């Protein structure tokens, strides 16, 4: 009766099908972006370089002269094979441009959320188990401070301290992990800490609330009535149960960072998705916007899928229901 | 009020009689308010002490404080509580260090709590939850502990224990979960078992099984038991001696038979009188050929359920037919999951249903006009969750008047009349739910339901979460209202005794089917179906077991 691998596979399969359906919906919407924008996208893209020949050339190259259904199917077929069109602005394939930015964005998101968890889990658990005491008050006030501080200011503070005063870390820039792991690590710390601290402040409050709720539940009383050590009661009974609702928040925050934290990227000259999207919007580079929206949606879906699988692994009621 | 034993059952009076648990002059206070004042008792092997009282009387506080498991901020405990275990020796529990308490919790003292659906960890297998204390106290390996867990599961009567070890709590029924709790409590063979309302959340038939189980295990192992209950009927089935607590004070402490036969304190007499029992007075008879108000034919409800491997359905109500005559009460009785509440939900349009249900000539199923909805009103079980905590009682009662535009321009007056109907002072209109007791809240809920001037009032376990004395008062009120206003009730309850007191006709439900549907007098006089007889037999008898066995 235990959660058989088969039940988990069926669960995973269903989630994958759902995700595919949602992704198809996103494709319809992103396709519609270009059709719905006011004015002529080709004309807008050309701007001051406009002349009749350039217009005709770009129109044919982009396929916007073909009938709508044909455009749609070639867009879908292209997207499925990784061809998201050509950026109006730079003339390079959108897929290439997006993939260039992906490692920086993923680094920032993963390291940032990792740091956030490193701070939020112990702080939230510690405060939750000491409700109403001094430790709880300290954590609550600090996290309130973290929630209220704007991220660019947090970034500037960190730069001033670690790169200005102490001179330990570079103030900006990005080196790919594969090229120089040491350089990558030194450069990722400050931007990741900036997004991580803000995320940690929010997460701490959720962890604290979840721990508080679980700590008062009947099964924790049962665990105590068995004479188990406080460590076992906390780790096995309180924390595991408290983490179930926290997983959702972690997933949302991870996806938010991954889809671009524009201000932090600007402050640290970090070549992430956020800046790419910003520049594409400013330049009305529709193919680029379409591609970025699709990628961001896919990342959200992937992260949600991972969160769902984590849920199922942790909670037998989801796995076996 | 010393802790002398009046041995009525004679159990435990063996040569090796020894005190397992001795509590002297126990006081508990929170802040400046005293919660428990001077409780003393002592308990020998294989004996059971019952602690009885209404909610808020300090029953659980007494036992949690005496065993060092009280976890209330600002609570102060004084007095003495000595537990003796053959292996661990004697241990003073009041003022003991956390480490000393951990040594006896789960080892010398086992605990079973009220609600088995919340007292088991949903994320851990049964094996893990049973073996934890064996590993902590006995230093057993996973493998030996698993063997022991297997023995325990079969000892508490779980079928297929081998397979169930790897199961999670949500895969068990309520009764099975409570059996698992008992297995956990008895894992280390404790000298003392604390059972805090262990059967309150269970059906009456399951309750009877759990009582028998604990008694059997107690006899095999010589465990001393402290059994807390608000129900003197249950206490009568398990206890040798009883402590009656009222507002933290011991008002009576004697052998169970003596207590039931010769209650000294008025509060004890009140508790005994308030106990719902079969054979109480039925409601006044009504015209047997009266007008049929509600006619239900072949009511059928299915719930779709989806599982990872496909879709299925639960057949919650299967082709159930009944009628309710105007001015009468139809009692609907059955265990949890029998479909009682689903019938109510189908009639009020909360779940879609097949078949037909006609109220005074109009069909209730499918899309119905709002004016028809008004003719049915419902009172729910839990008066704590069925009133909005931020809405004053008067506004809660007045809301249906506004929604259905009744008594326009004289809402305040009407609210006052309704409060008066349920015997609450009109000043209560400005109170918030947290300023009301459980019984008062349920009166407000009844007034709110009556505001609609409904033809049919559906009472879904409306008195189930009230103390016995409060329940008796609310039932009196309902009977008076029926007489006064010629109301028609559908009275849904799991408790046969109160169904008998309230009903003219009774519908017995089991697993979605109507197993018996007859006039109440006939049904209770000679139940035709085995299931009805089993339900009646499971009600704790009026006389204590000790008296019946003597």
C-alpha cells in the first residue's frame, strides 16, 4: 500500500500533460501579442531605417505576410523545434539570445534561493518554536526590515560594504561558471545575496507561521507524549510537516527571480533575462518579447512541476490520494 | 476528598497490589486564575480512574499537569504526582526536569488523545510512529522494533498488520486510527495509560469496540488507566473510581456504582440526569395522517472521485425515500459516512442529486427559485465555526431578513423577537460569538434559521458538540418551539437516545442506504434490522459495568 513508484509515475505523467496544455495556451497568447499590438510591427521595428525595400524584406523574412493560420502553425512548429524567430533589433536568432542569458539567470536564481533557504529555514524554525520570546521578536523585526528594504538599496549597501569598504568581492560583472568557477562564484555572491536576503525575509515569515501552526497540532503532542528528544520532535514531526506549505512559496520565489529581477541585474551589470526583456520591450522587438515570455512561462511550469513532485514525495496524502 | 479506594469491582485487589500513580493536592493555575484546585487520587495496577466533568471543568488540565505534559504558557503546577514503574522505579512528575519527564513519557506512561485524525502524523507510516518510542526508550533496532510493532498492531485488532505497517494514517478509518494510537501508547508496556476522551470523536459502535479493547489489554498487561470523559455512560463502562470535576474542583470522588446509585452532589445528579438515554420520553404525538410536507423519492447522490489511476465514484446516498409530515420530526440516524448529512446537502441544493424531493408541491432538486430555498433552513453542528466571528449575534440573525427582504423596516424588532424565542435576552444582539458560550451560540444559530420562517428546519448534529446538560436544554427548546410554532424538523444525529427523544419517525442509514424507516415508537420498541439492533446495543448501558458484573 506504500506509495508505489507506479503511482508516482502516473502522478508525474498527469502533471506533464497539464503543463503541456498550459504551455500550448501560452503559445497562443504570445502568438497573439504580435497580432494585437497597435500599428505595424515591421514598421515599428524598422523605425528610422524605414524604406519600402527594407519593409518588404523584413516582412517576408518574418513571415508576417502569410495567412494567419499558416503563421500560427509555423510559429508553433518553430517553437517546438527551438526556432523562435529572429530578433528585429539584432538580427540574431531569439533562441540563441535567450540561451546566452539563461546561465546567468539560473545561477542568480538558484544561488539566491539557496541563500534564502539557508537563512529562512533556521530563522523561521527557531522563531516559530520560541513564539512570543525575545528570539521570536528579533527574527520578526529583522524580517520585517528585510521585507521593507528595496532590493536596489540592499544591493548598493552590499556593494558599499563588501566591495567598497572591505574590498572582498567585485562590485559587478558576470563570468560563466564553465569558464572560471572561481570568478563565477566571486561575482555571483553579491547579486545572489541581494535577491536572497529579500526572499529570505518573506520566506522566514512563512516558515515561522507554518512551524507555529504545526507545533500546536495534535500529532506533535503525541510525539512529545512518546518521550522523544526535542531534536526528533522538531525535525521529524514539526519541520517536515511545516515544509509542505512552504514549498509553494519557495517555488513562486524561485520562478520570480528566474524570470528576471531587472533592478538587481542593472545594479550588478548582470546579464540576466530581466534586462533582455526590458531592452526588447524598449525597442519593440516583438519576436524577442514573444520568445522571452514563452521561456519564462516554461520556467514557471517547470518549477511548479518540481514543486508538485516534491509535494508528492513529502506528503503521502497527495501521492496516494 | 482523599484518594482512598472504594473497590467495587474488586479488580486489582491482588496480593501484588501496588500504587502505580499517586497524585496529592494538585493545583494548577494560569496567571492568577486557578484552573485545578486540590485534586488527589491514587491508582493501583489494573485499576481505572474515571475523571468526568463538562468542558472547561479542568479534566484534561488535571491529567496533563499531573503527568508533566502540560504545555500552556504561564501555567503553574504544585502538589505531588508520583508514578511508579517496575523498571524505572518511582518518579516525581511535578517540577521534574524535561529530561526526567522524557524518560517516563512513552515508557512508564502511555497517552491516547481525543481526535485520532489529528493525533497521528500524516507524513509518517504507522510503523515509524509505533517504533519511535521503542527506539527512544528501549534502544531497539529498526528490525526488532518492526517485529514489536507488528505484534502491537495485531494486539489492537488491526486486520492484516503486516500490510498495514507501511500504511499512512489517512488510509485508515477513525476507529482504526484510534487503535493505532492505543498501539503507540502501549508500545513500551507502560504501567499507566492516560486516555483523554479517547472515544468522543468515534461512532457509538466503534466506541464500544475501543472500550472493550482497552479493557482487554488492561487485563492482560495489568495497566492502570486514567480515563477522561464528559460522558458518564462511558465512564460507567470503564471506571472503578470516579472523580467528578466542576470548575477545577473535585465535587465528588467515589466508587462508580456508589456514585451512580447514590449521587451526593447536586452537580453529579445534574450530570446523571442530563445523560441522554434510551427510553426517555418521546415527543408529544401528532396526527398520524397529517399533511406530507416533504416527499423524497429515490434520492440518489454520487460523488466523483479521481485517483491517480482513474476516476470512480462514491455512492453516498442510494435510492433513499421518506416523507416528513408537517409539525413532526423525522430523525435520521447512522454512523459517520452513512450519508445522513449528504441527504441534508442534497435537499438544500449544496450537492446535485437524482430522484425527486418535493416540498409543499415544489421540487427542491436542480435550479430552484430563491423563495423556495427560504422554506428550508439548516442548523449545523459546530456553533464555533458556523457563526462569523466578526459579526454580532443580532446582525447574524438579521442577515437572512435582509437577504430575503422579510419584515422590512422592523428588522431590529424581529431580531429581538427571535432572541426571545430562543430564550436569550435582547441585549445579546450586540454580542460577538466569542462573548457567547457554546449553548448560547447554538441558540443564536437556531434563531438565525428561524428568521426565515422556514417550513422545514434541518438540524444536522445540532447538539452533538454541546455538553450533556446544555444539550438537554437545547433539545427542550427545540421541542417547545415545535409545539409553539408547529415547526417541522429533520433531526440528523448519531446518538440514538436523543433521536428517540425528538422524533416521530426514524430513518436509519447505513453506508448510503436506508436500512429501516418506521415510526419511532415501533422502531425503538422492536428494531427489525440487525444494524439498528447493533446501534442500540452499542449505547453504553445505564448501569455501570461494575454493577452489572457483580
